C-alpha cells in the first residue's frame, strides 16, 4: 500500500484544487493521500467528493502552525473533529495572524520590489491561508525570481529583514488540542535545518510525546541522510512512530507525490486512534 500523508492544495499554499490533487495522486499510483493544508480544513469536502472517481482513499488532516520559544514547528493533525471549538478557534487565529503578517511583509517588500497586496491576493485565489508562498508567487509573476525556492532563499528567508513573525500555537498545547479533538498528531520535518536557523530541541519533543504526539516525520525531502537518522533516533528514543511523506505542493515546490511514504502499520494506528474514518472509494 502506497500512502503519502502530507500534501497541500490551493486552499493553502499548494497550486492544485483538492479534486485535481486527488487525480494527481491516482496518476502517481497512490492508494492513500493525506490532505494537510496549513491551518485549515476547507479543502476536505472537495477532496472527499473526488474519492469515488479517483479510487484514492482520503486521510483528512491539517498542518498546524506552532512555535516553541520563537522556533517554528509544524504539526500534522489527522482525523480530528473539525468542529471542536478550541482547536477550530486556534486554527482561525493562526490564519488571521498569517494573513496580517503577510500584509506587513508585502508593505516592507514593496519599498524594494515591484509588488503590492493585490498582486499577492491574485496569487492566493481561493486560499483560506495566505502566507509567504503567495508572496513568492507574486515575485515570480513580477519577473523578480525564477521560482518559489529562489524567493525563499532571498527576501522571504526567516533571516531576511523583510521577515515578520506570526502567532502560532505552542507545540505541546497543540498536541493536547489535537488529542482533545479526537485527532492524532505527527511532527512534520523536525530536522529540516535548511528551512530555519534554529530547530526545536529534543526536550520539547519529549513534552509533546507526553501530550500525545504519535510519530515524527522522518523521511522527507528536506532531511538529508544524517538528519533522517537523527529524526529516526529521536522517534525510537521517545517510543514514537516514524513517518514519511512528500509534502507535495503541486507546481509550488519540486516535491513529487509518493517520493516518501508512510508505513501501513502507522496508518492503521492513526485510524484506530482518530475520531474520523478514512474515506474510501
């Protein structure tokens, strides 16, 4: 069974509608795909409607923005109740904060680059979560950079003077909220040192494990071989599962569907512990 549990649609920073993402998963030979847009479940219904036609099983989820003492961490949450108010409110707060942060960054960038807020909104289309990838797309459309990756290596980097922080949940609190909502939390790409200058320390993951963390994403494009071994060792030390995924964004990133996969045994555990079922053809 081929399971890719971490992907994004145009409802956050992917470039494909959920139905198109499901069709792409079928072409890639996937049996199960996880839709995990940033801080939103808005794409679930469209993806669910495409299950019968594509023959691909849908694992519903979200990628939650977290911050540990100013260090960014993303938490994948699977099969939780989207109507659980404390978690839904936190996701809405994060979306609003991301949008406000994005507007401030655009104002700063506009002093040196030929973009404005309307240019970013034009790239966001139906996105529920507006963020740096949409600024990158606006910069690419303006001819300033050849692709998102180049923009993120330049003015959109976390070390850039244009960068602005946004509100995000504490990762330990996020694990508790996901469990309270009947979901299953998995830490995303925790050792991707190319993304940021500082990484969340092992001690925080130990606290997250005590709060219900189920697994760590080990096999990810942004982890080199040494970082994969670090993540795998951390998971083993804490008694956590080891996941893998593509983190597919459509044309937004070079990541390809199915390039890293989740083991069926971990999916079985997530389904057993989650409050929602898998949606099968």
